[in-house]
């Protein structure tokens, strides 16, 4: 199967805050944009933020001892890239929802993970596997 880029649209309540967050903190470049939305190149995928009124915090589910937002998105990175990003974000004093850690240690699907919110409250997860064959391991 040829994996194609995904498209994800998210609500935000401040386009400029979203622009700063996704370009500066996450490292995305900007594609097309208008007065009410911006397309970002999110690791080769198209993430579009749309100006909208927001109405609360997402629900959470327990996962390996953490409260994980049930509505979140992210990217599976190469381990070296994940480590570099996590080190930079820690050095910047990022306010993590779930700080960089190894989840499911010693089990199938062991992964490095971290969660934080964008300025509009959308939860992002960045993760990496030592071996990508473990991504769908049960």
C-alpha cells in the first residue's frame, strides 16, 4: 500500500497564535491561507487550522498510567528526530500535558511519547518506536 499524506482540520480561536505555535514550536511551514484558515506542512501531511469558537477541554482516557486526551493527533517520528524535538521542547520550558517518556516499556508497542496543547487547546502527540514493526503490534 502506498501511504499518502493525511489531511486534518482543527478548530482554533486565534490564527496568529496558531501560526506562531505550528511554525516556531513544531517547525511546520505554511501553505495556503486566508483570513479564517491556514494550511501547515505537518511532517509531510496537511493540517489546516480554521478560526472557530471553542467550547471546552477534550475528554481523557487512562493509558499506561497517564490521562490521554481522547481527541488528539500527531506524528510517528524516527527515534532520533523524536529525541531531538523532545530535548528542544524541554529546553524551551514547554508546558507538557505528558512529558517525554517511554510508554509500555518492555511490552509490544513500546514507544517514546509526549503530549502538549496548541494555543487553542488541541492536543498533539509526538511518538517514536525503536522499531517501526511495533507500530501495530498487539
